[in-house]
């Protein structure tokens, strides 16, 4: 099946690591791919790339070529993010927030989502490591985007009512520290909206190393169970989770795909998992 876009690795330094979520040094082979491999932690069951590129080298992948990919797909990605937010009834859940309502999108790409939220009356900011994408969003959409990682942005405590990150946490080298930073910058009771590929989903099980999300740019692959546990350990109360995507586009006739997608969403084995979590 066609994979999600991934940069072609260059001459990058590599590092062998313990589990990036629990620190356990033991892991077993899980998913060998072409030129890289994923292993599964024997303690917490997190799936992660090991060995992996040093992050200072890895972040250089997010340049002009990556920007072109983001720009050409921005409308489709925006629609998917909006559908996910509708699935968790985002509008109703945030309707009672006092003004000014503050929204941060991490991995905001060209800024289409924060532009939309800004038009709806939110105070918005974005974060993205791809300078070209961020500069495009600032120039063409008039939105505020920090170029770099969330940690490098150094937002003050309690800066946001909602922190959103879609298809981002699987790119993060230290997910536990990242979620700790998200918690720090959320206001009391603030919400985190998290979307990521589901390594225990039907598509991942069916396609194995050909699964569209088994790519070199992904450092950690979560399931609904492993991400849910990590979110809770990092001080969040899970309010809702949903999955969607039973079969990839083009792999089955619509008369088969549609019911499979409905079952995947109902039974939790979709290709993508979304969590809504509140800061405790």
C-alpha cells in the first residue's frame, strides 16, 4: 500500500536507545523495514525506532521538500483535523471557556487550522520545526508561528486553554517529556487534543512493514492502549478516545470499505487514534 510521505534519510548520526517512554533497556524485534527497524519495549509495550537518527540530524529532514508536501496536502489534512475535532464534539466541549480562548497547534504546518480557529474568535499560536511551512503561514495567513520545537518555544505556564497536535507525537524523540511540557503550558482544566497512527489498528496488522505509517520519520508508534496509559501517567484525565480508518483508500470496494470503517470506529481498531484529555 502507498506509505505516508517520509523524507529520504541522509548521512545522519545514529543512536541506540532504551525505551523513550519508560527507560527500559530491553526490547524485542517488532517491525523490520527497509533501512530502519521498530522494536517493542518488553516492559511498557511501546513500539519505537531503534537505532534511530540523532534528533539534531533528523530535524533537518523538515525543509523545502517537506514544505512542498505539506502545502500540496494542506486542505485534505485540515479537513481530517476538523472531522476529528467534530468526533469529540470540540465545539460543545469548549463553548463555556471564558474569553480570551487560547489555542495552540503543535506541528501546525502552513497554519490552516490556526487561521480557521482565529476566525472563530480564538487567540492562536502555532509551532513547527519546518521553517518554510511556518514562514508561509505567517506571510500568507497572518498567523503567529514559532519555528522550532515546543520546548524551544518556552511558553509561560498556563498559556493555553487547548493544545492540539495531530500526527506529531510519533515524530517526538521523548514523548513523556513532550507531554509534560504540554501539561505545563495548559491552563488548569485545559484540554489536549492528540491524534496519531494506531500501531494496533487493523491496517497495521494487515500490512505489516508496508503499513503506511511504518516510515523512517516516525520515531514512536502508539496504540490506543499504550498512548492512553502514557497520557494518564503524565497527569491527564482522558475524556474521550475514538479511532477511524478500517481500510486504506483503494484497497477495497466502497461497499466493503464503508462498513469496515464504521466497525473500526465502533470497536477501536481504526488506523488512527484520537484522544481528548484534560489537565488534572
